C-alpha cells in the first residue's frame, strides 16, 4: 500500500435531493496549514540563518518536518517577518532568492528541492489515457524585459560591464525573446543587489511568469501511472505529452496532483508546466559579505 496523503480534512459537504444523496470530503497535505496560517514568532527576526533553519522554525509548531534535498546557498544576514505573513509567503519569499522550490510529499513533510529530471513511466497521449484537458497559453503575465533594480548594491567589478544608464541605483536586465513587442517590467530586489543575485532574481521571475502563462491540466483514469497499477502520480516528475488539440508534443513537469474518488471512479488531475519555469539557477555560496536584511 502507498501513502497517498498525510494531512487533514478541510471540508465536509453533504447535499441531497429527492433522488440522490451526495457527500463530498476534501482534504489537503499537512503543509496546507502553512498556506492558511500566519507565522507567530517571538521576535519576528532571524540573523545569520539559512533557509532550512527558518523553515524548521516556521514548521515546528505545525508538526511539519523539513527535508532539504539541495544546497540552499548562503545564509541570510537578517530575515524580518512581515506582519500577518503566512508560513508559505515567508518561505516562498526566501526560496525564490535562493533559486529553490518548496513542495511536499505523501508524508506531510516540507521538501526544499529543485526541478527534477526523473521521468514518469508513461506518456500522456490524446486518444489513449487522456480523459480531459484544459490548457492556458497567454502572454498576459509575460514581459519583453525584466529590469531588476536595487536602491543599494554590494558592488563588485562585474558591474563595470553593465549599462551606464541607471535609475534608482544598480540594475540588471533580462529579456524574454518570445515576447516580440515592447512590454517592460521593473522589479525591486529584496536583497542588496549583486550581479549574481540580480541575475537569479530576474531569471526566477521570468521563469515564474512563463509557468503561469503556459499551463495545462490533464485528467487521467486512476491514481496510478498505469491506471490501476504502477506508482502513484507524483509532483516534480517529467512526463511526455502528445496532445494535438492543445498543440503540445513536448515534455513538461508535473507541478500539482489532485486525486479524486467519486461517481466517475478514481481519477487524477495533473497540473503541468514547462520544466524551465521551475528550473531555477543555483545560488553560489559567498565567503565574504552577507546579504542585507530581507
């Protein structure tokens, strides 16, 4: 037997009419509490800590274990909790500065990881195992260039090769070549602006917008890769897609899995995104100057 989910029931929804009685029960992984609940911390500040240390402090009251599968880069000189900030908002804010992903497993643990290169054992093919699909392909969230600015910078000789026309401090520009009309976006960096930090911030945001602009949800029969057999469908797995209606013949990454057991039997809805939208650049550890408060 496989553990599908370790968490809590969120909703119990009974309904009926003259002919039918329906009961819907919905629940989430334990990490769902990090999305819903604010962080309560004695000082609201951490100094000289790495991401996994902050995550452990935030998750401890909820009984959630933090598992780190990838290096998380340098320690933060100072982390300041914003009033009312939820656990996920805080950790997501820090994770994007270190180019890592936050996800969960069947055991209700918080996983700090990167986009996986592990492949699912089957392909998703229209006319075979795809029951339904709903895609979204948009330019609305994407921009032609992302300008990362900071009112302060940590300096460094690498800035000497950057454009001289600066407004409001140092800046770094990254472009999305697929957007062929003028659509700029200015981002204010949360950290002291170094070439490396600004590059990661810009590439992260561009990738995130790509993931929001190109998505699909594909429904398949059963909870397992082979329907009734094989491993359970899991997040952070690559899968080949062959779907002529959505004009997709590619390999995308599973970003979310929803299992349902109802009148149609067991089905799985897979949320999929381009793998490059979650393939974040790794933050290199510095040995000298620490980052500014975030």
